[in-house]
């Protein structure tokens, strides 16, 4: 590691050099972000996952820049043009833009107009013009009319091409234009002539001119998507080109003679032909990158909320994938999510067999001791919910409507085929719906996050960045909740800190061959489970009925000795210590401080002993839509309706109000105060009460508000 890296990262993130250095050492040693955040607080000074991720990302970027410097230095040195001053500047900068500016004059390029002019021997003439002292450059140009140069005009034009390229590659020129773009760039969108009908979905962008600095990420991504589809023409430029030209001319044009006029022409050419397109490309890329980062941040935040949605828990559940013509696919699962039974019912038109369907449902509820029902929220969802609510059962029955986004993706996946080789996609889809109610996290990790329906332009952003962010979000959520070592699928185990696909499969195979794990220590018997992998994963795996009660907590095995010493000092067992709050109140944590165990770890241990194995997710609530609202035509302005937040973007929140079309609460309608982020007010799956502000039946858009609407009782 470059010794300078910790300081550069610490300065940029407002951390201490020691925090960064020790965090990087842990990362380089193979520790995962969840492990470092949870079990190495003393080393990092209590950094959270977001801070550790920022350190890692900046470290990767610095390493990339370092590699780029080596390439640049090697290239310039091979040309014999690497001076000590240039080498020092390249080695001392960590700004990628400055680095590329320094490299640009030496960068191998295709045959340019300037290069052809240089090959014709016109460099001295260009130098003469740049001095701007000769009152009659035409006379000097005559001596260059030979060989491939056929006229004075051609000689002067070639010399101007050389000057234009020099101006465009000069670091000061680029910074001048860059500064103007930064302050005054406008992003403009115009509909491509003749594409008006094809571009109907983008009509809000047919004639746009927004200051680039204030253009929101969703607007920029929408314009770029339309540009990619060939229906909009998008450009970025300063609102006035004259400003840039004036500044450049002040740098290069000295005097008012014939040479100066040629230089002025060359500067204009440099700006319009070379500099402006180059800096526009640069700003298009940087603005797109910022928009991508914002969209990815929103997506990751939504995914996190979705994955951490409240679970029903281990109950016997009936899952129903509703439909009209093809009927409703019904499955019955036991408390562990195993499929016990499946069949079809036809309570709705066109088949219309409600009595037969009711009898089948009641029979299944009784036979499989069903405790709750999960209905997919797609076609015929509301009708199926009504049908079930009018049935009588011999027990209390909770009925939930569950998002089925991505269920069809899962049901056709390799994973689903391996899990249910003897069943078709409709059965697998209904099972997925039921399991989402029992444990959303365990089920949703099986589906590509992009298919879950909580993104914003997810197919338009940098896919590598998106995957990295979403994978890390899933990993963070799985490790925050922890998983049952004896019931978790190999797919879920894959996301546990320190495990990967191979070790996860080895755990499941070992479990199948030897039976349930009796203790965390038994993990070391799993093939290829080394001490490092065990250190990283053990604290996030739970064994509910283990002999050692600490195996069902977030206390890491490396800290068991501390808890055992606490119990010994109080004259009790670990089990008694966990069961008796009065005993725990007598613990004096400062007595257990050591060189490696500080107060942060001791506080975490005591907190875990208070609520061992606590699930950080809240309790689930039953929700009911307004029974009088089924279609867009049932809506009226001013209506107040219950709804569920289904997706959050940086411009507002989309709410399911029980009809096919979701309504939008714009950012300005989320609160009576100014907010910049919808997550300040709402979260995915939150139950809200909204008022209808407007209905656009032609575009099937619904405007909603939370302002002035009481949320009591939800």
C-alpha cells in the first residue's frame, strides 16, 4: 500500500489517519465490511458500514490512479519527452482530470490535421505566428510553399491547425473552458424531427434547457434514455459561447496585427472544433456518473427497506397467486416454508366456481393447519382478497396482500427448478409469494434485485456499479438480521460474511449428511472452512436450540470467554445470566477491558445479552385498501385513501392504493416543511393515508399528497 493513501483518504472523508490505516489493514487481510463494522469497532474507532465502504472505494480509486500514472510515465518516457518537472507534477497529483490534462499533449492519437501540418514542416511557421511580432506573416509563409504545401493560404491554414491543437491541449485552456462549463453549462433537449409520436412518453423533455448543475438525476437519465432511443437530441454547452472565447483569446491573442488575427482564428477553431466537444463529452460523462450514483443510492436504499420488511415468522402459510381465466394457484407451506400441497381454484369469472373454491380453501386450512394467507398483488388480487374475507374458518386468519414483483423471474430461474423440479412455474410463483410473507429477506435474495420493482432507471445506469452496490446491500441486510444455520438455503448463506457459493453449498451438504449443527464450532468440520472464514461468518450464524445459548446470539465466539468470565464472577451460568436481568445489571464492564477488547465491544455484548438473537425487523401489520376503490374511474379529487409505499425515487414516492395504477406523492407533497430526500418521511412498505390531488385519465397518472392528511391509527 502507498504510504500516502491513508492520509489522502482520511482528509477527503474527515477521518483520522489511524482509523483509515487500520481499516485498510483489515480489508487487505480479507475482512468483510459487515465483520469490520460489527466486531472491530476498537480498530476503526466505531466506523459504520457506509464509512468503511467509502474508505474501500476511495482506496480502489487511488490504486487505479496509481496504475494510470505508471502507464502515463512509461508512455511519455518512451517518447523521450519526460522532464523532471513533468514527472514531479504527474507523481504529485491525485486528481484524474489534472492527470489526463498533463498527459494529453503526449497521448498517442490518430492522424489529426495538426499532425499532418507538422509532417509538412509547418511547425516553425506556427511558432512564428504565436510570437505575434511579424507584421507580414504572408511573406514568411511563402518559404513553406513547397512539396505537399501548394499555396501560402495552405501553409497558414496548416500553421493555424497546429496552434489550434496546441491551444486545445494546453492545461490552462482546458481549465478555462471547464470552469465556464462548470458555472454556466446548460443541458438542452430537443425532439428529433419526425419522431414526435414515437417520443410521446418523453414529451416533458421535448423542449428543455436546464442549468446542468440543477438538473436532477431522474431528468438527466430520462433525457439520456430518450437520446439512446434516438428520439431526443441532447447537448451540453455554456449558455453563451462568447464568454469562453473571450477568456481564451485573452490568454493567447497579444496585439492587433496580422499574426494576432491568425492566432485569434486558430483559438476560435480550437474552441469550436476541439475544446468544446471534448469538455462537453467530459461533462456529459461526469453528470451521467453523478446521476447514476444518485439513482443507485436511491435503489440501494429502497432495496434495503424492502429486504428488511417485517416478517410474519415461522407460521403455516397459504400462498395464492390470483388470476381470472387461469384460476388461482393455491399452495400450503409448513412453518419452515416446505411445500405440503398445491391445487387450483376458480372463484372468479369466466369459470366462476366460488362454492367449490370456498370448500377447497376451508378444507386446506383445516388439513394443513393454516395460520395466515398471502395473496399476490397482481391481476384479480382485490377480488381474491374479498372472496377470502367472506369465508368462515375454524380459527383466526390473517390475510395479507404481498408484492409479487419478481416472483415470475424466480419461478423460471435455475434456482427454482432445482428447488422444485417436479412443479411448474405457477406453483413455484405461489410458493415465492407465501415465503415472502414468512421471511421477505430469505426469499427476495433469490431474485435479481433489478427485478424487484423498486429501482429508478436501473437499466440505464452503470451496471457494474449497480451490481456492486446492490450485492453489498443484500450482504449488509443478511448479516444485520443473521440466519439460522440449520435452515438457511445455500443461496442465503452465500451472502453471509466470509462465505461464498462453494462454502455455502458445503455447509448445506454437511448438514444434509450429518444432521443439524449442534454448535458454531462444528462449522470448522465443514470442508474448506478455514479459521479465517470461520472468524468472518460465525457471529452472523444462529443455532436456536444450541447447547451453548451464545450460539443463538450475535456475540462472536472470540468473545465467549468474556461472557463466561462475567457469569463466573457473578456465580451463575451463562444461561442464567441471559435469563436474569438483575444479574446483568450487576456487571461492571470496565472490569473486562483489555488491550484488544474495548468498551464498544463490551457494550455490544451486554446489549445482545439483553435481547439475544433479536430480529431488528419490526412486527408485521395487516393492511386493507378502500373497498370502494377498484379502478381509476372510482377516484375523485379530494378523496382520502389508505395506501402502501411501493417505490421511492428522488422526486417522490409511488403509492399502491389498490388499483392497477400507482399514485405519485411528489417530493413537495410529502410534508408541510422542506425536505430534500423522500426517505426523511416515508419508507418502502409503509402504510400511509393519502389525499387525491389530481387524476390524468389519458396518461393514467394519479397525483397524491400527504400534506394535511392525518396518519393516526396506521
